[in-house]
C-alpha cells in the first residue's frame, strides 16, 4: 500500500484542488519563514516539489498567491468566531470567542502571521482583506454587545472592534512570550476582561411608550 503521508514526487499529476492546496501549504511555509518581500516564487515551487510553470498555472503572481492564503486562513478564523458566538450562553460565547483566537495563533504553520503581522499591510488589496476580517468578527460580536447594553449598532461595532483587537493582541503576546501561563488561564483572564468591558456600558432598559417597549440609553452626567 502506498504511504499517503509522502509528498507527491515532482511531476506527479494531482487533481487541481489537491495541487492548489499543496501549493498553498508550501507558500505558507515560505512566506512565514521569509516574509512576503523576501519570498520568491522559485522557493515556493521548490518547496512544493513542482516546476515554476505549474505554480503559475494556479496563481498568476506572488501577490495573488498571498491573497489566496489570506482568504483561506481568514475564512478559518471567521468561522471559529462565528461558531463561538452562535452558542446560547453569553459568558460561554465570549470565552469561546477568545479561545478561537488563542487556538488560531497556536496552530501549526503560523498562519496567523499572514493576518496579524503581515509585512504587506500597506498594499491596498491586502489592507482591504485584513480590515474585512476584523469587521466581520466585530460585527458578529456586536450582536452580543447589543443584547446586553443600550448601545446602537454602530456603537456596538466600535466597541467590538476594540474587543477583537484585545483578543488578538493577547493571544499573540501569550504565544510570543512563552510564559508559564496556560492557554486555559490566558483565555479565562482575557475573556473576563472583555465581559467586564461589556458590563461597563449601561444595561438595556425598556420603557413603556405608547403601549410599546422602547429602548433607551441611560447616560451619566458629564
């Protein structure tokens, strides 16, 4: 029986989806090791065990390959966050959302570096994708914030962007520091901070108005 764990030999034909996945894995390793600007298509082709023309059959250039990687791993992160926020209990939703970021940065391959530490962030096409990742996750989290506070949608998204940044930065620091803090403890602390942050905003109040409930924001002086 053939060993399926052995990489295909150079020149071996693969179905297009499998070849594309193989090329993306090779590109991820090269980009993470060298950064975008120092990575070369020759290096990626060599890592994948294919000729450069084969690589160009799937991706017309280095930027398109990089964007495909961002889209692939951004989709994974966004799905982790959506799954977390689909849970019923608010405390569990926040904790699981935070854990999604810690799990993502701890994955093999360091795909998080493409999204959180990209050296191509000033490229417009990359910047749009990176901003969309934050916005997508923040809009999902804004639903929790709106369910617990009197903030409107735009206000809730603004707060959620900050909380998403907190989860992301905390996860990256935890990984980089290599301290004695376990992932469970780190996610618990970060989740508690976010929940306290949500609790700092006025709770949702409903006032009878014309026979119907009306949401109102309770504001303090000053």
